[in-house]
C-alpha cells in the first residue's frame, strides 16, 4: 500500500490529508480543506475512491468533504458520531456531513484489503480515533512530532489525551506515526523526545 501525504490549506491554516493507494483504488483520510491538489491528484492518477475516513470532527480535517463527495457521490464516510457537535459547527461551510458508518461502534476497518485497528483516542475531541496496522499509525491530532493535540476546544481533556497517548506508546517502537499536522514521527522518538507526555 502506498501512502501519499498532501498538505491542504486555506488562507488561515493547513492540515495533512492522506491518500492510501493500492492498484487503482484509494482511501482518503481527513480531506481537510477545499483544495484542488487533492481532487486533481485522484483524477490525474485515475484513482477510484473506495471510502473516506475522518479521524475527528474539527473543521480543518473535513471541510473538503463536500467537494470530494460531489465528485464521488457514492462513497461512504466513516467517522465517530461522538464529534457530531463539530460536524454541525463549521465556520467555513454550512454543509452538514452525513456519517454513513459510525466508527465509535467499530473495532476495526478494512482499508484496501488491510485490516486497521480502530483505537479510540479521546482528549483532543470526544470522537478522536487513530488507525493502526503493520507498524503504521494515523493519529489525527492526538500525537505530533514532539507535540500533542490541543485540549482547549469543546470535548477536549488533557487527562484523557494523556491516557490516549500513553496507550499509543504501547505500540511497537518502530511504528511510523502519520499526524494530522506536520511531519511523520515514530513511537520510539516520541517516547524519548516528546516534552508533553512521557511513558
């Protein structure tokens, strides 16, 4: 499976979207902003979109969802219903996304033939989830390179985030962490160098 990171942006901020590719099919994780880079990549590489996954409900991770679904109207959206507040309060769009599959009820998800474990990782938001398989973790805004997600928004809790990160620290040390912002990191690097949460 190939992983392509794209930094999607508006005039205020940016976030990471991930395209997971196998053969001619793909899955998009967190279509952050309405940025043509994402749509053009899928079209130029003639990729068939299989599903869309949202790691949490903050608008910088799903504002591009409406346009992506316009171009791929039959694709299902997977996310946790616990973040419903944010799906109804987006300052950049009046679009109300429909969550087709509630990840809060699931333990795993198939991504292009690979079974990813769904790890509930509250703290940044109530419905934050991370996805893990084969020493790869998509952490959303839980864990960054030498940093962690903010906890001052609705549903945030540093205590819960701390517990979530410590749970993630139990994954294999060589696990590559693909975060919602910034560069990739590893579990080993964060256990050793993250100044916010120690194992």
